[in-house]
C-alpha cells in the first residue's frame, strides 16, 4: 500500500524545518556558481548567434551552449545529492554542491545523455517554430518591423548630429530656433506593427509553454536518475533510466501532487504577488515615485522570499518520494527461502519467550524467604 500524500508532506516538513537555512544557502550558492560559470560559455555563443553567423560559427556557438548546460547539470547533481542526504539525516556540508565536479568521471555519461536529449528537444522546437512562422508569414512581418525600427533609430541619430550645426548657423544669422515639434518627424509605431509584435510575443510564449510541457513529459519518469546514480554509481546510464522509470510507475501524479503540496502557501502567495505587480506595472504610466516605488520594492522582496521557499520545498519533495518508492522494492526482493527462514527464526524466538515465561511463573510460585520449609519441622 502506498503512503498517503498527507503523510509524505508531514515527513517532508519534518525534514525541511531543521535544514531550511542550510538548504537555502546551498541553493543560492549553486544558482550563483552555475550562472557565473554558465555565462562564460553562453554569453559568447549568444553574441555569435545575433550577428548572422556562418555554419561553423553556429556549430561552435551550439557547442558553447551545450557546455553551459553540462555545467548547470553538474551543480544540479550536487545539490540533489545534498538534499537526499538531508532527507536521510546524513552528514552534509556546502561542499556537496560541487559533488558533481568531484565525481565528474562517473557522472559525465549520465549528464551528456540528459544534455543530448534536451538539445534534441530544443532543435525540434526551434525547427517547428520556424516552420510555423514561415507558413504564417510572421517571420517576414517581424523582419520588416525590425528594419523599420532600425531605420527610425538611424534617422533620429542623424538628425541629432545635424541639430547642433544648424543651431549654430541659425544663431549666427539671428533666426529663431525651430520648435521641438518641427525637429522630429519620427512617428510612433503603427497599429499594424504593434499587432505584429504582440502576435510574435504570443507565439514565443506558446512555443516556450510547449517546450516546458515536452521537458516535463519526457523527464518526469526519470527524475530519480541522480539519486539512483548516487546510490549505485557503477550502474550504466540505460540501467539508471530503467530503474527510475520502474520507480516512477504509477507515481507521476503523486509526484505532481506532492510538489504542489510542498509549495503550498508559499507558491500561491508568490503567484498572487507576481500577478499583482504585473498588473500594477502594466497599468502605471510614467515613472514610479515615492511610496509607490517603496511598495513595489516590498512586493518584489516578498515574492523573492516566497518563490525561493516554495522552490526549495519542491526540491525536497523529490528525495522524499524517492525514499518512499524504494520501500516496496525491498519487500519484493525477499525470496521464498528467505521468507521461510524469517518465519522459522520468529517461531524459535516465540518459543524461547514462552519457556522463559513459564520458568518465571514457576519461580514466582515457589516459597521464598521465611515461607521456605526448614529441616526438622
């Protein structure tokens, strides 16, 4: 019988309370390190891809992005090991954040496989997005919009350079300076151009949502591979994926329920604050001044605290379910011979307890002290 979700949440909270501070600091450390080291590879790649690169440059940029992904996975492996040891009440230090680098020779094949799957999904999504935009004509519209904006920027810069010279000549000739409305011929973006940009943003959001859904559908059955690799480092990649899929059988929805329950009030509060700040920011016109700016700072701070607390609790949900999923596997591995031996040992212990109880009763019934018979009486 599977453990109820409520009982797993109780177990999770019992683990989170004493470890919240250390786990939160470890999460910040992992995020900072993976961001800094990842940007060393990702930033040059992004610069190459935004400058009409050649085929060789595109391949090199893709390799840099792949290296950035592997670095991120190394830190994620170390952080998952740290959380697993906390759930098992084992000794942990912040050094476990870098455990993936320490065991890089053993863990690298697993990370390369995960990185390859993510890369293939990304390529498929990008190719699909290009096909859709080409068929709808959205790509050409966005390209024309970008060219129009660039032309407006260049025109504004040219007029800005000519304005000082014209002002000097007009001042020398005694003519009045033209009004600001006469100097600027730039017109705001048309409604059609705004519609094109809004459509592009919506389509990008849809593609990102599809990408996130694909990642979840592909990897939800393999979320235990890091823990399984830590427990069995000599197992092959295919074996780890098979074990994880076996453990996650009939547990996918339990994992989603457990993670949502772990996020709980913190997750709901973070979503609510994000919605409020988004509505306020989009509805406000002009600069933010005075108390309004302070209010936004407080809301952002509250959002930051709640979202990271929810994220950390959702991290703990994975090893809690993993340790619970392992329990039936231990019972299944007991053979019939071993079960018979266990029953025989239990019967022997019960027999010994019964004999000890009888001996104790006989001693209790025997006369003691002054009640004992004396010779000659």
